C-alpha cells in the first residue's frame, strides 16, 4: 500500500487500529477499524439507490453492459484534513490514507454522489456505488452510450476493472440478480448455496439462512408464511427446538428457490395488475403485467403475517388491510402510474369500499388512504385468485 501510494507516513493526532482478516483462500485482508472515527463523524445522508429500482430500470433492454470501478474508493483522493483523520497505527509506525479508505461510514454516500455527477447526462446508465450498468434497445444506441461513458470516466480519471466487466450482453449478473431481456432471475450460484445450507443448529445459523433466502423473497409466492415456523424460533423466550414443522418450512424455502423462478421487469408505460387476498392469519398479493404473449406475468410477490390484533379483524377489515399493505409495498410502482391499477379481490364488498357508508372508523381511514391511488377494484371468484390466495395462507 505504501509502494502504491495508497498510504503515507503520518504525524496525525488521530490513530485507528488495524487488523488482518483471513480470507477463505488462506490469504489476509487488511482492515482499518474506523468505529471511533465513525462515532464522531457527521452523517452524509446522500441517498444510495434501492437495488430493486436499479434492476427495474433495465426493463426490456436488449443490450446490457456492466462495469466495476477498480478498487473504487481508492480512486478518490482525500483532502489534507481527511488524511489526518484516516490515520492508523501498526506495531512499528503511524500511517494515513492518501485515498478514501473502506470502513468510513460516509464513503458509500461520497462515492455515490461522485458517480451520479459523472453519469447524470448519460441516458440509460445507472450506478449503484461502484457498479455501473448501461442498457439500451439498439446496438447503435448502446455503442454511443458506451463511448459517452468512457469519455466521462476518462475525464474523471477513473479506471474500470475489465475482469469484472461485461460488454454488450443480453443478460448480465447485476446486484445479485440475472437481468436483461425483460426478465429477472436469482443468481444460480447463490441459490445453490441456499440449497446446500445445512440444517441450522443455532439461532445465529438460522438468522444467516433467513438472511440469504430473504434477499430473494420477492421471487417466493408465500415466503412470509412458509418461513413463519423458522422466524417463530427467533422470537424472545422461545426455546430453540428444531421440529418437523420447521424442517418442512426450511425445505420448502429451498424448493421454491431451486425451481428457478422468473419475474418480468416492470414496464411503466403499461397498466399494472394487483391480485390480493387475506386469510385468518395473513395476507398476500402479486403485482403483474400482461406480457407480449398476452398472459399475466408476475413482477414481484408480497406476503405478510397478521399480528395478534389484526387476526381479530372482521373479514372486510382483513381484506382492506391486505390491499393497504400491498399498495404500500408496491408504492414505488403504483404511486405514480398513469394508468388505473386493476385490483382483483375475491371479497366482493371491497369493490365498493369508496361508496360504503358505515361507522367503522378504521375502514373510513383506510378508504381515505385508498383515494391516493388510481384504483379499479374488481371482483374475481376465489378459484380464479389462486396465486394471491396461496400467499395469504400457510404453505
């Protein structure tokens, strides 16, 4: 690091410890512990994009290129004052960083702001920290975008890591998903890791499994309910006992993901459809759009367990709550759509909730909330609402 001008000798009054963290391949990673520095640093609240938003923007693009900036943070020089604050001690010397180090809490926001400024005027180019993606419908447009991006990166003196980049592909791996051609799929290697995950023997191992599987919950039709025997084990004052019920839930989550579920990317110029349903214990929904084949395809799934109070609600209250929760979950899609959202429910009274006159203050409040959305609520027979119904019930 000293030879490569990443660090330099320091006389700073600041001093953070450093450690060597072993890697799976037997090598070591140098880590600076900036926890004390972070505690007294003002927070930079510049927003980091939502991963789902970055993926959705790719849409039906036919050509996709992905770039990783080589050791991105280290391409950002520090001010003299920041250098002093970055100082760290080794057994025989005190050093400070010349470039932005990993571990400082404002590093992601700082880097995101910088990259956003660079790609702001490039159409069809998005950035998630140091991961850049370019997408377009035609070859000519794509080449033009790439030239524009490379020119901007050159002007900013940023270097691309070619080993981790992909050029002019139909599909690329981006932010934990395989995207392109209007489809979104989980990464096969990560699904295989979930499939091979051994039976959790401790709460910590179970939390790790649920964290891995939960990242792909939008692909699972009834994740919340299938996972409930597992999440119940993590509750306070619950003894950790692995039962047949938890084993079934554990295996069902694996089975859903290894079935290679595929979602379509949303098209914000088309109408959205939302199928919802509620049961005694929870609710679920699926957001859909009509594909080129004329068939409804899922964009994302949603499910949620009711708490002990919500389970005592009347049927109409549970159905209305299901709609409220689904709209909140999918608000990024439905909050600004120009088309009426087609909502399908097997509970007929919900179709005239806006005209309903009653003294139930809960329904009155929810009815006012629904007015914020452009909804076309339609009744559908229960046997035709299979997908949403499955989401609301225990697997």
